[in-house]
């Protein structure tokens, strides 16, 4: 590589002569080397270091070093296959673009994006064995499907997705495997054709040139005899992936059968924004509504019982695939979404957040997660709703928020609540500054201690800076209302291992993220008001939003440590911020020292302190923050690099 590519102010240590290009470079002189992303570079000689901007270290095993050496990548075979597939598809993808084959181009684009995302998960090395095996099946199925529609060779595999070796597999076994794979792919192609026909029914030219979409929801009415106040949390849900797509739209409903805020009567509207073309081609998509009762522990409780508790009550689910696909397009049509109340005798022993439906043929198992509950509700063909449910009108709008406010001003105005996608749209506009942190309370396990029965655990979440100061209104349970300073979870009655699956959004200024952390306190809630007043928090956990290296908290699940001790110490940030917040961090700190960190920071250690556990998941959608350590380092030293380049240029 020519010395002009390696300025004198770049000095790096060379660990291996094998690299991969991470940036395209077009040679402008004969002595320079043109690079394409992914190219393998074997450096025989080196002058003044290597260019960090263009070359990336790649782990490999080198056999028979020298002119005839063999380089074997250290990554998993599946990762190598993904890399080879993406390179092969990239050439075809470019050809489709040049030939203006828009439909095929978009199709290959979605397939490629999926493989890139899955490849990142595989190479991260953080997936458990069972999740990796499940992901492997999805990846191989996607590769085989993509190869078929592109007219490429079919790879024959075993039941686990491994490529069959023709030298070790009989001809008959190869033939049967090939026949099975071909049949499976044909069925998938037929499903895609049916879906494409549905998409073609849209027939609106305005959709053809749009990359971002919004779903308009007009909440008309909610009929249900609850007898207490309620919270209705509406969001978009993909039943095939068992995944929530958007943040919540919150409606607070009064015990009198009307909105809590009377000014919102006949004016409950929301728009779910940032939907991309990939969301529109999902096989299925649902609008789900979780109903949480706010009142006593039991509906029959009287005045002497604790009130203000958030209790699970029911669920309403509607398949909106036809609306998303454009087959139904009438904002005046009111859709009825049947409500299914939770069985009182069932949820007491449940781990779910909400909602075992009153369907005798679909019994909810004790260990089933929330996604299974929703999927069973979606799969149910008959619902005994007894006239109870929601009435809404829906319409898919092309464009982002600013565009739909301009083009559909009769539907969307400034009073319309905005529920964003938990992810980015296909195109991020320059003015779209975002710093949203989505936190999901997943599950916990809490020892009953001296009690004869499990605790009724309530989790209180708050945001604090490094001095312990509370960040006001930083937590947003749902669009349509201002943020709250503290968020209280749903309370389950006498459940040792409650599963919440409650998602909230944390929105704070970007410059404050490095100083802030999330605090979770755990408290037993008694149904008797006199006893409940004397109950104090029995434990706490926390997690920092930014790591020491300047990167933000990684997306995914986090197993937090539940600390027990004096309540005043639990509220003193300086007492606990020096402690590890996750079990992974604790193991890393305990290993070299051999000390038990549970006893630090004046927390009172107990024999049960390690029995409790608490798990959350986070997703960060930020246009400023990064989870990439290299990008963070680059951002930190960018001003110095620019000055160096300028001085080099002048000299």
C-alpha cells in the first residue's frame, strides 16, 4: 500500500498480516491498491504502519506459513457461509439495480438486510446455544429461499442446517434431503406470491415512491364494566416474530366509562410512525391492547384495602394485516376489537404480565411467556366477548410525521399522539434527532423470606444522575401523556417468579446520558392498607446507561443484581454506583480479587441476597450515541485527526 495511504501520524502495531477491507477505496495512482468492502488483504511488506481507516484485523489460523500458506478463518462455518452468500448476492443485487428491476431489487434488499443483522448476532458470540441453533435454522432457510428466487444452486442440508458432505452421505440420502428442501422452498415462494398479490391490490402511485409510512388510529370507544380506572396500552405486534414493533399509545380510562381527561372525549387519536417498506411486507401484523386495572388488589376489596395498584385485567387483539397491506383503506370504518377478560382464578398463579383469555380450548401454561399468550389470543377463532371491546378506525398513511401532518391535516394535527417505532426507519432525515432508550421489565425471582406465601412484588423504576438526583418526567409509559418521574409495574398476587414484559421509554438529554443510571426498587404490596403503609423496599438494582469506554448500554437482556440492605443506602447513589450492576460485571470483578462484592458499600448481606434475580432488556434508538467502541473512539479523536490532516495538507 502506497505511503500516501498511511500518513505519518498513523502508528499501529501489526498483529497479523491478514486483514479485511472495511471501506471502499479507489486507487488514483499505479502504486496504490483499490479496495472493496470485504476484500481480503495479505500484506507481505509494510512501510510506516497500516491504515486503520481502511483495514480491519481478521482472526485466522495460518498453516504452512510462507509463499504457499493456507489461511483458515476462525469464525463459525455459518458465519463464513453468510459472508460468501452476501458477497454473491451483492453482485446480483447491483445487476438488478442497473437493469431497473425494482421489485426484485427490493426483495433481495430485504433478504440481505435480514442476513446482515443475523450475521452480526452470530459473530457477537453472545447467543446461548439454544438461541444460536434456532437462529441457524432461520438463516439457512433464508439463504436457501434467496438462492432459489435468484436462480442459484440449492444447498443440501441436514435437519440442523449443516451442509451435507457428499463424500460422507449416501446418494439416496442426498436425494431425499434435496427433495425435502426443494418442497419447503416452493411452499415459501407460494406464500410470498400470495403476499405480493395482496400488496399489489394497493394500487396507489403515492406508495410506490415512499420509504416511510405511518398508521393512523382513531380510538372511538371502550365498552367494559370494570368498575375502576384503567390504562389501555396499544401497540403494533408481529405474531410471527413474537415481537413488539412500536412503543405504546396510552389511553387512561375512567371508572365512569369515559376518558379520564374529559377534554379528550372524541379526540383520542394516535399515529404510529417510522414504519418502513419491510414492515409492510410482514406476513402478519396485529394491533394489541393491554388493559391494566388501577385500583384495589381485588375488585371486591373495600375502602380499608390498598388502592392505586396496577393489576392485570384483559387483552384485545386485532389482525390489521389487510390494512397494512392496503386491502382495506377507509378511515371512517369502525373496527370492533373484542375484549377478553383475564380469568381471576388463573392469573393468580400465572407468570405472565397479562392475560390469560377466557378460552377453555387454549389453556395458558404456568411457564408460558407473554408472547405465547398473545399468539394464542391471535390464533383463537371464537371469542366470548359478551359485547365488550374497543372501537377504532385505522388508515395507513404514506410519509413520515411531517409529511402526513401536511398531506392528511384533516386526520393528523398537533394534538395527535405520536408513537414511534422501536427502531429506525429506512431513511433517517438530517433533522431527525432522536435519543430514546426503551426498557422492558422482563422477569424476576424473589425469595418469600419470612412470609408463608410469595410476595406481591411491585417494581418502581426511576432515572437518577451520579449524585442521586431524580430526573423529572424522564420515563414515558406511552404516547399521549407527559413523562413520569417514577414508573410502577403491574403487581401479581403471590407469585414467586413474576413476568412483566412491560416496556417504557426513557428520554433524557444526550449530554446527561453519561451521568445517569436506572434504579429499580422492589417492594411487597399488601392488600390491607394498614399493612401496606409499613412495607418498605426490600431490594434494589441499577444499571448505568453508559459504559466506561463511552459506549452506551448494549441492546439485549441484562441480568441485574438485587441488592438488599438499609433503605437509606439504597437511595444513596454514591453507595451503590461503585458496585457491579449486572451478574456478568460481578463475575468479572470477583474473579481477580476473589472477594464477595455483595457485602460492599455498607449493604447488609443476607443469606438470601443471592437468591433474588431481576432481568430487563434494553433497546437504544439514538442518532448521537453509539454502542460501537471503535466509533466512540473515532468520535473522541476526530477533532485531533482533522487538525492533523489539515496541518499535513498545509506542510
